[in-house]
């Protein structure tokens, strides 16, 4: 189970004029436990935005968690609080257990996400893209982040498994984690997010509910 | 025992071997004949020049001449150490790191050799300092070059895996340490093989040269042990410096991977 909880209604993430050579400026905020969806055509800068929030690329503008600016915090601590799960997660070894411990929390998430129990002992190269995507989500959730940045988390999943992932994400939100969800799936964006934005030609605008 | 002095006739035998190799390359369509001939001529000219320069420097016993020659050797080594990597940094950084790592590894072990075991009078005398520096510089240059090549290729290949660690909160050192260790190990492997096989599979070059020049084989083996120890230490220092400097340059103070600082030859 996700252990951390945060006070509801407070600002979890503030993004102010965030930009780099490949996108922006972007300005928006996410409340504790809120999910914000970002949509837009391929190459419009959605991934660039998530990478800048995670402080993976040099940028201008400001990002804050709980009012604390990114640059006032050691980068490693920032990235643990703001967990980015890329569309194609990477692994530094073929062994799943090199990336996460064999704990009850992991087994709980494996069950809820519809993964096979033996996936922890199966080489990553023999798992499907969808299984690796869910394991990457587990790897991020184990850090109990304040903000989850998800880039197409269900792109390789069938409808039933997508429902399972969304259920886990709703539970994570209920405990106060804010979510920024990049998705091409408009139905998923509508189901998951209280606020939706569209990025086109480097400009970000809110989609009316 | 007097050293065996080689005559012009002996040099012609060496040249005949190279020509035979080129003919073989032509007959077997290996395409190596041109490279073989050019390398052999280049080697002969370079060594003849070095012999003449050393004769001149040893004859004049000038500290400034020694420093000038060493400066030239260090510059050439830095250039060569940075010349053959497939993936490169921008030129200033690339050759800068190659030069600093090569020079650091060499200078430290040359000073240890001169000030402890060899102790010539004075310690910087050209007849000892220049050949010792040349021997170590060549080895450290190779180790630095291998370390740089292995690490730069690995970082390019494993960029996503490195970033996966960074995303999960690893420091830049934690994210790169595995690849740095691999690069240092790859750089030291030829020297370790050489040390393990010394005297069993191969007769080391320095010892062979000294025995041919008339030295007692036991005394020559002691020299070989000392010089191999200096070589492996210099290689370790050069390869380690090169790897850490590259890792430091390809990340920033926020621990981000900055691979835009790489240039790719392809």
C-alpha cells in the first residue's frame, strides 16, 4: 500500500513560465490528490514538459512542490518527490529485483496491476512492453512521490489492464499524490483528470470541462 | 659483455620483412600494404629523429632542453590519447581531458620512479628522465585512450539506463559508477595481461633490450618489475582521471545527463 498521505486542497505542484529551447513557456498548477491531463499532437512538447518538471533537462522558469522551489532542493531529493515514468521506461539490468526489493508492498501492487507473481524472477527482456510499463510504475510508486509524472502509462495495455492501472492511480491520488498524466487517449484523460490541458505549437491551453 | 650493435645491413633485413608483409597483404587482398609501408616509414623516421634529438639533449645536459622535449612529448601524447574515440566531446574538452589524464598519470609515477628507486644525480638528468617518461607516457596514453573510448561509447549506449537511475534519485556518481568501473577495467586489461604473461608467454621488451645490451638477466628482471609496477600504477591513475573527468563533464551540478556535449563521428 502507498504509505504517504498529504493534506487535501493544498497546492502540490506549481509550474510557472517553464520553458527550454524545445517547448514552453508552460504555466499551471496541480492540487494535492488532483490529476491533470496533458494532451496534444506528437512532438508538441508534452514529454519535454514532464522532463523539465522532473529537472532532467536545463530549463528556465520555476517549479515548486509545496511552495518549495526546485532549485532550493538537492536534485536527488527533488526527483524522488517528483517521479517521472517515461513512455518507454529504461532498466539498468535484466533482473527485475535489481530495480526493486521483494517486499509485501511490491507483491500487493503486482496483484492489483494484474501482473504475474513470477514476473519478479523473469528476465525483463522476456516480459512484454505492457508488463515492463507496469513494473516501471511500481518502481516509481515505491518511492511514495509527492507528484507522479506519467507519460502514456497505458499505451501498451488492453482495456481491462488499463482499468486496473487507473484504479491504482485513483488510490494513489486518494492518499494525496498529485498526478500529471500525458495521454493521447482522450477518454482516459476525461476519466482520470479534473483539469485537462492541450499543448499545440508550444502553447498550452486549458480544455473546457 | 658488449651490446650487439646493429648495422645498416641489419636495418635492411628489417625493411625486407616489412616489404614481404606488404607483398603478402597484396597477394591475400588484405588491403593492408599501404598502411604497413606508411607506418613502417613513419616509425623509422620518427625513431631516427628521436635518436638524434636524444643524442643532442644528452650531450648538452640542459634542464631547459629536457623540459622542452618533455613538453613536446606530453602534447603529442595528449593529442594521440584523444584521437581515436568513436564518440567524442567537443575538441577543447576532449583533448584537454586526454592531456590532463595522461600527464597526471605519467608525472606522478615518473617522479616516484626518479625520486625513490632510480635516484639519478641530479634526479632530473635527461639520460634517465626522458626515456623513463617516454616509456610511461606511451603506456598511460594507451590506458587513457581506452578508458575514454570505453566510457564514451558506454554512456552513449546506456544513456537511458543512466537516466533511469537519475530519475529514481541517484546522484550522478551513483548513476555512472558502474560504467566508470567498466572503463577503468577495460583500460587496465592489456597491462594486466602483460604482467600475468611476463616471462612465461612473452619476454618483456625492456628486459629483452637490457639483456641484449649486455645487462645481467637478474638485474634486468628487477628493472622490468619496477617499470611494470610504475606502468600499471600510471595507467590506473590516467584511466581513472579520464573516466571521472568525462563523467563530471557529461553531467551538470543538478545531476542531469548533458549528452549534447558529445559529438559523434558518425
